[in-house]
C-alpha cells in the first residue's frame, strides 16, 4: 500500500482497477523493485517484446498489402530490433543488477541507444532515432498497460492513471467507463483539471510520478476529498474507502435536493449562481443543478478538435443550442481563449518561450481577425434566441478592449447589410484577469457593460506562478493577501461605477472562499455545475454582515497561510460535515 | 564445443551506397544467426571502433558503417569459417538486390 499526495480537482472517492495511459513523450522516472520482484519484471520485458513483435507483424502485413513491401520493411526492422537477444539482455542486466523496474530499465537502454544514434555523422543513421523512439514507446505501452484507443472499449469501471491528459482526451472521458483520474502533471486550475471538475468524478492531479508507480491492473483508490491516491490498498483501507464512497454518494444526493431552493443568504440577499460550461450539453446539467444562467461559456473547446476551427454555421448551431437549453437564462459567451495551454491543430507546433506571456487569448484573436470575426458573427446570429452576453478574455489595455469591440461592431454592420438579425441589447464585457486591468479598473468601468473576474489567470499573473507547472504550483494560491486585496478593490470600484461584476474562476466554486467573496460584495458567482449545490448550501447558512466581518478579518492577515487557516476554520464551523 | 572450434577473420569493404542501413543490417543479422559461431564485427575505418555482436541488429547499427568502410568480421565456433565466408560474401555483394540470393 502506498499513499500519494496531490491536488484534488473533484471531491469524492473512486475505487477501481487501474489503467495506465500510454507513457509517450515523457521520461520514465526512476523506480526500483524488490529483489523478489526481479523475475516478474524480467518477464514483463520479454512479454512486451513478444507482444510488440506480434503487433508489428500484423501491422507489417497490412502495410505490405496496402503500401507495398518498402513500407512493410520499416517494421520488419523494428521486429528485428525486438528480437535482438543482446538488447533484451541489456535490459535484463539492469533489472537484475540494479533492481530497476522493467519500464525504467527499458527506457534507460533505449534512451542510451537514441543518444548514440544522435552522435552519428550519417544523417540516414541519425534518422533511426525515430525508430528507436517508436520501439521504446511500443515497449513501454506494452509494459505499462492499455492504450488510449482502448478507453472507449472498457467493459468495466476503471481508475485512469496517466502522466497528463490533453483537454480533448479529457473531454472524451464522459463516453468511457472511467470512474476517477489520477495524473502526474497539472495543478488545480489547468484546463484539464477544469474539464475533470465539470466531468464531476473524483480526480487528483499533480502526483508527479504515479504513472510509473502503478503498472495497471492493481487496485487504486482516488480520494479527491483528501487529495490523496492509495495504490494497492490493504483490506482495512479498502473497507474504509468503500464506506466513504457510499457516504459521498449520499451527500451529493442531499446537495441535489437543494436544487429547488433559492440561493439567498439567511438575511435574504440573493446570490446569482451561474455555471461554467465547455460544451452546449452541459447547460442542461448546470440548470439541473440549479444554475441561474451560464456565467462562462468557454468556446475554445469547439476549436480544439482534430478537424480544426469550426465554420460559422457549426459555431452558430453550438451557441444556439446552449442559449436554447438555458431557456431564457442569461448566457455569457466568452470568445475563444486559445494559446498558452490550449492550441488548435493549426498552431499546435509553434513553440513559444513563455506561452503564458505569449500570443494567447484576446491577443491571438486580434491577430487572427478572420477567425475572430467568424466567431463574433456566429455569436451575434445566435443572440436572437435569448439573453446573450459577449465577453472578451485576458484584456490588458483599453486599446485591446476597444479593438475587440470594434471588430464586434464590424460584424454587426456586416450582418446589418446582409439583413441578418441579432439581439441589439447584447451586452459586451470583459474578463478581469490581469493585474494591469485590475489597476485600471476605473477606466474600464466607463467602457464595459460588465466585468467578470477570472481568478485563475489573475492569481497566476499576480503571483508570477505558472499554474500548470507542478514544481511551483504550491506557490499558486488564491489565499495570498495580494489576491484578496485586488479582489476587494475591483469589486469596490465596480460597485461605485454601477457596473455588474461577477466572478468566474475556480475560486468562485470553492467553499473556502465563498463567504469572503460575498463579504467583499460579490453577488454573482459562476462555477462548475458540480459545485453549485455545495456553494448554495453554504450561502443559505450565512448572513451578509457575518460575511463582511469575515472578509474584513481575512483582509487583515499578512500571509497566505494565515488567510487559508482562518478561512478553513470559519468554513468548517458553518459547514461541519463538509471537507474543506 | 567441437574440436573444429576455431577463430576465423575476414575483412571486407562496404560497396553499397547506403552502407549498413536498416535492411542490410537485418540481412546480416539473419544470416549470422543461422550459424552456431559467435560473430563479432568491428568497423576498422572508424577510430576506436568498438566490437559489436554480429547477431544484434541494434549493435550493428552502431557500427556507423557507410560506403567505403572496412568491416572486420571475426567468427568463433564450430562453423566459424563458413560463417565468416558467408557474411563477407554478403557484404561484398552489396547485400544483393534480393535478400535470398545474397544469403546463400
């Protein structure tokens, strides 16, 4: 039994057999095995070689039939390498002498060969590196377990272990039997984590090397509530987790019962709880959980697909579907936020030295005006179906906001000329996600219809921490006093200017911050559908003066730790049965 | 080990344009593996050329043997002479157009 600590993306307990997603493109971290596990590890290498040879044989046959013998010969060479007794004994020696795991020993030997090919002068031979990499991946895939393609074919519930998942891989989990996810990479606010949260099943990320500690087939417990993963749990642990799993299901049932109740504080102040969505079908889930609207529709997920950017009509029908499912409730559509950790097919190979500070979000939109205009046209066309708001992400300057708005007006003029209707009351706002925008909030208030605070990026830029980098993600915390003060100031200025101000970052869905946010005057929260019940329950237990007192106190602390300790103890008092 | 066990060495120059790339290596390894003798190959053209196992496809690739390089094929075992001759022949003929005819 081994207990690994990570960052939780969704609460709850999942217990199941592990499936390890292929180990491509990452370094297998070191792992030693006990002496009595050596024969089994050696067997795994031999089995992986033999299985790979069979796999390659089929592949070569198919290629021979379709593309001719030259293509098939490429794989014949791979088969030759896998049959190489010397190669196998190299790996075996490392396992026996150094007690390395099968995956680690294999990877080391194959990387060693890759390095030697790299030193060669003949370009033809240097090219063989690709083959050696390919063979390495095939072997590791075979040693570490099932492949990506197999996920849709799972016949029993499993827990998925991987180094990392792309947003599109994550989005496909809904169609599988996966009941929980544990990842090496990532922080609580990566886009993969955001998707996992809306998927709603237990997930822990930032586990650093779980994908090499688990080989697939063993039992794994994902305890999202306590941010841990237990591998090979012993009998008492397993029993305890089974009980907790049942309790969590009961609790979420209770939260679902809150659906019909209003989100008002004990002293009668209504708080708007909206949901964040990535796909139109999620609107129904949000509404079902009690959302009063869609506070953040992340449209970039439409663009992150193998076929490339969607056409105007494709976008129009997606937006229309979301607006119609909202049934008259407001829908805030955020224009595509691409770049940084989300790339389209077209841009996926461009490397930037510092993508988080690079060509992303509104900057990318304003440099790709054709793409941007198509989206704005699609949103405008769909806007006749309901209460639609347009929101521009990552605004850092007034000029940027004006340019984006001008592009929107261009699109309106075009529609006007073509005689296509749109909603003339459409509101135009921005996400407040950069320190620059927070400092200039007063000026922005003169030009926007509404502000939505995106805390994920705001915290990242305020604290200079890459939220996706597991080596520094511990420094990423919304409890930092600087964050609290910026939030208070922004809300205060907006209130004075009578501009609608809401919050839509992950912070909005965390019980830990909910009371504070009410206390500084926020009345509109947007969060993953799964969090609505919990936040509503909390709001119904507090009064505004109580929240104000708490906020005042929290703003007086000097360190993030003091802030989070204080907020945790207060929240626990109000919601004793919930893990905070 | 039989009485006939002996060491046998042949040196041959690589005539074919592409040198010891993937397919020729496979032919060489396939042929070498049909003999009981040990096969050690050195690329004497390269300074500090290492001794590699002639039955290992991966190691043979490391010889970096291009056109014009001289290979020393050293065989050791009951069928050492036959092995050395057959392998030298294969290399001399530039690995043939048809793998089968080259491995006679």
